[in-house]
């Protein structure tokens, strides 16, 4: 009796979590960039930030809605530029901040928290372009 109930339960759970994709799937060829690690960050990050400026702006708009105290970000900037061990990373974030026109401390915090929250420490963020 346990086996039929178990099978029925599994079928119900699988069926209730399956949602068919009815719309056509729109694909695109992902952009690729030739970046040299020898280039300064403003040069290597320039084309990428330019292509994703709209997505960065949209993300930062929603990020700015989070009610952080203003003094919090001053401490983040100080930590990044004075105590953070990986200053090459700080230079890249600074370049993204300059190129995108968004504050360094907010971009650093957002990226740092993303890195901190991932189990496998993935360094890429996938950005939707629509």
C-alpha cells in the first residue's frame, strides 16, 4: 500500500511543478569580448560596460531602492580602498563605476555580496538584455 501512495504523491508533485513554456523561445548569439589582462581596467571594461549600460542602469535603479543608511556606503568605500586584499579587483570595480556613472561603493558592495553569497564563488553575472 505504501508504494502506490508514494508513486501517486511523486506524480502529483511532479505534475504540479511542471509549467510548459508556451511562447516561442527567442534566442540570440551572446556577445564575446577580447580582453587582455595586461590592459588597464578602464580599457578592458569599456566595451562591456558600454554594451550593458542600460541593464546596469536598470539594476542600479532597483538596488538604490534598498534603504541602506548613507554612512554605510562610506564605510564600504573606505574598506575597499584601504583594507580589501585584492586591489586589482578594486581597480576593476572602480573602472566599471567610472564608465557606468554609478557610485563605486554601491557597485563594489553589490559585487562583493554576490561573490560572498555564491557557494562556488562564480565571478560572472548574467545580464538579460530585454
